């Protein structure tokens, strides 16, 4: 039974990590037009909890890519030259990241469901 709980722990950590990634990607998409916003990125780290490897979310980092200078003299944040700083979010990249996180989440969920089904099947066999 320990192997089943280890497998469930691994897939659960993967589900949490991808959910966090998807949350930050959603924040980036929501703030794509927010002046001065910097894109958030997360990294994953492999950890060992006892004998069970797990996926942990690393620190959230702000993308240091140059932000766009937008010319709009009527904007309240515009400087003397009529420019203000936009965000550095690229919607194409964010949508691709969201799709990848969704697919990874679905794969972890499928593994979780299959592990639970195998565990249930084993319990049924042992009861007979």
C-alpha cells in the first residue's frame, strides 16, 4: 500500500504545481494591459520527502524583459514626453504556457485516477 500512497503523493504535488503555474499565467493574461506590470514566472523543483520524490513550486520571479514604452500624451501616467511604461506580457506566450499547464494538470489527474482505481482493485482482490 505504501507504493500507492507514494504515487498519489507524487501526482498530488504535480497537480498543485501546475495549478500554481496556471494561476500565475492567468494573472499575467489579466494584467497584460496594466501599465508597469511585469510578467510572473514560476519554476519547479524536485524535492525528496522521505523516500517519495515530489514537485515543489520554486520562488515566483518577475520577468526582467524590457517593458514597452507607449506614447499616449493624454494618459494619466504619461511623462513629459508623453510616454508611459506598459507591461512585458506577451499573450501568445501566456496562452501557450496556459495550455501546457492545463495538459500537464490533466496528465497528473489521469495518473491520480488510475492509481486510485488500481488501489481499489487490489482492495477488492484482497477481500475475496
